[in-house]
C-alpha cells in the first residue's frame, strides 16, 4: 500500500505490549465521544467485540503487503458493516478514537511520524472497506 509498514508494526507492537487491553481502551474512548453508537453494539459481549477487533487489526497488519487479500477481506468486512448500520462518517470517528487510544498508551513514544503513518494506513483501510 506504499505505507510505512515497519513503523506501523513497531508502533502497534509497542502499544499492545504496554497495554494488552488497547481495544478495550479504544471502545472506552469511542463510546465516550460518540455515545450514539453504543446501542449498535448489542449482539456480542464487550470481550467478544474486543477480540474481533484485535483479530481484524492483527490480520490487516499481517497483510499490509498483500493488496489482493486486503481488497477482498476489507470489502467483505465493509458489506457486513453496512448491515450493522455503519455509515461512512462513522469510520472517521473510529479512526480518530483508535489513534487517540494508541497515542495515549504510547505516550512519549508517539510522534508526528507515527501519527502520520497511522492516518495513512487507516485511510487506505477505509477506502478499501468502503470500495463499491
Ligand atoms: C476499518 C475499521 C473497522 C474494522 C477493522 C472493524 C472490524 C470489525 C470486526 C472484525 C467485526 C466482527 C464482525 C464482522 O467481522 O463482521 C466488527 C463488528 C462490528 N463493527 Fe466494526 N470495524 C471497523 C469499523 C467500524 C465502524 C466505523 C463502526 C461504526 C459504529 C463499526 C461497528 C461495528 C458493529 C456495530 C459491529 C457488530 C458488533 C456486534 O454486534 O457484535 N465498525 N467490526
């Protein structure tokens, strides 16, 4: 994807090592800033949702160099999300809260360069997810 894959992986690993519950922190920030989405998450327990999101993030990071896998997996994920009532605007909310959670955990190890790498990666992920 022309992304800084080294930096994405090293920053993600640092964050997960420091805070294995990073996805729980993400949902905390997301539900706090955008309480209107809370009722959408009623089919599964928070633990199950955190596990699914972590699994998806790890799988994407494992396939950053595999464009066909990314295109097909993310498009399928995007179609399921339409069924959950997710709109394009909500992807911006998730990106903002995901980066906020990672920046909080990374602390002094977060930088403008890491931030930019994640903005680029998340943007690429969303464009594949929403790709008709
Ligand atoms: C690129 C960003 C995203 C990723 C990687 C992601 C990943 C996932 C995964 C892996 C699942 C498990 C079920 C499935 O695979 O269909 C899921 C479910 C779900 N996601 Fe996302 N998601 C993203 C963005 C969003 C956004 C923007 C919303 C907006 C609110 C959202 C809301 C939901 C909901 C409501 C469910 C169903 C939860 C449940 O009922 O258990 N997701 N997501």
